[in-house]
């Protein structure tokens, strides 16, 4: 339950006591599951910290990666005018990381997030509700552009960050990725 900033401050000021929400036996059990089975810590805890967001994750969505933050930085650089009204779509939203970060950083924007997996849409919706009281982001279940037929001509920006790993490379991935993250 610590932000990266708080965690780093604890490293710098190590004389402070750290109060844990879980007892050490339970933490040891979770850590052992990770070490013995290579289950990603994010799936064991059900949480992934990404940018300034605390996102719920399960094996129904990919774990948001730090390099995905570059997408937000690039979009922020291109669309510097915070007052501009833009309608954006996040195709294959997964946990909702990209669409939520964009919607929170740009309250004037209207966001639309799609995913083919209904479970992913439920997770992304939950993440948005847990991280914001804004209403500028909507979620639709469907394949890529299919749920967006009513928005034809209204979309200013489309974002997608699908898994793009070639089959021969996939076989070489760490088991934490290929055995636990969704293959779709």
C-alpha cells in the first residue's frame, strides 16, 4: 500500500518504522508462491502500481509495464493544450492503465476504452472508479473498433498497445510472462 515515492523515502530515511497491513507469515507465503511457481507478484497481490495509479490486476489482463508510460509521455507532448477538447479511444485497454492515465491527466478529454474480454472491461471500469471521481471515460466490450461505430468521425486520437511478441520470441519469454499473463 505504499507509493513509489513513499517507498523511496523509506529507503532514504530508514530509521522510520514500516507498518505492514499483512502479517509476516502471510507475506512469506505469498513470496514463497512467487519463488516456487514464478507467479508474478502483481497477480498474487492483485495490485499493480503504474505511474501514480494503483490498479487492480488479475490473470485476465496484462500487467502494465513501465515502458508503457512512454505512450502517455508522447501523447502529452503532442497534445500540450490542456484546455483542448479531444475524444480518444484506447483499443485493447486491458487493466485500463493508458485510458485512465489519459482521462485523469486531461479532464476535458472524452475517453473511450474497448476490449474484447468482458473481464478486462470489468477490471478497467473498477480501476477507473477506484482512481477517480471523474466521468470522462467509458468502457465498451468488443473487438477493437466494433463497439465504436456510433463514434465515427468523432475520434481525434486512437491508442493501442497490444501484445506484439512474435511466436518464436514468445517461447523464450520468462515463465512469469508466458505461463501467467493472458495469451490473447
